[in-house]
């Protein structure tokens, strides 16, 4: 049986990455005019990256588990 890939998890990771990109753009735009806001955007971007990585890791682990059961 082929590996089952959790597309919902991958879509969540994709959304996290898109939000990360928006936050980093905001941080770049505000770097000189509002360093505090830029730092907050960077912090939020970091959290989104962590969430994306978690989602991808869960999909990867699920695929490995499915392969091991075959």
C-alpha cells in the first residue's frame, strides 16, 4: 500500500511559510523606522518557521511509519 501523506499538515506548513514571508517583509520594511515592531515581526516569523517544521516533521514521521509497516 502506498504511503499516506497528510496533505492537511503540508497545507498548514505552507500557510506557516507564507505567513513567515509576510512577517519578514514587514520586519525589513520597519527595520529602520520602527525597530521594536521589526523585532516583534521577526519573533513571530520564528514561531511560524517552528510550526512549519513541526508539521513537515510529523508528515515525514508518518511516511516513515507507513513504510515500516509494509
